[in-house]
């Protein structure tokens, strides 16, 4: 267990070289330039600051932060589903070419991981 004294930390003026220093700057909030520097160097401190601003902000700021987070999640979800969709289309395209070259259906299934029904529809 470690005990950290904020007043002692503030007197030492240590900067933001270590992760502990970065977190201490964030917690103490005594030097805004150092806090900003800590956020630049440490992604977790930046996320904590964003969460802090969200929790302490007014209703409109919370709504904007929620919508921003939702947009980020939605975009990631769309990207993931689009990739899966593109992969499926590519598998079907390859299976069609293989079928045209008279490759046995069992081999097409093994290579493309498509079902027999999907291949027969081509």
C-alpha cells in the first residue's frame, strides 16, 4: 500500500515524467498546463478527464458526450459488420469461380467455409 500526499506532491513540482506524476497532476488539478501535458502523454488520464468532465458537466454537456460516445460505438459496429459482409461476398465470388472451373463442391466448402446450400445457389 502506498500513501501519496497531494500537498507534498504539489511542493515538489515534479512535472509529468512518470505515470504516477501524470495521475497526481490530474488528481491535484493545481497546474492546468501540467494536467494537459499529462493527458497528452497518458491515454488513461485523458479518458479519466473526459469522464470527469462528463460527470461534472451540465445536462447539455452530458448529452453531447453521450451522443459522441454513441457515435463512436455505432461507427465501430458498422465497420465490423461491413467487414463481415465484404468477406462473405468475397467467399461467394471465389466459390462461383471454383464452381465454374468444375471443382468438386466438397473442396469449395472446405476452402471457402460456405455451406453446401450457399454453393448450390450460385
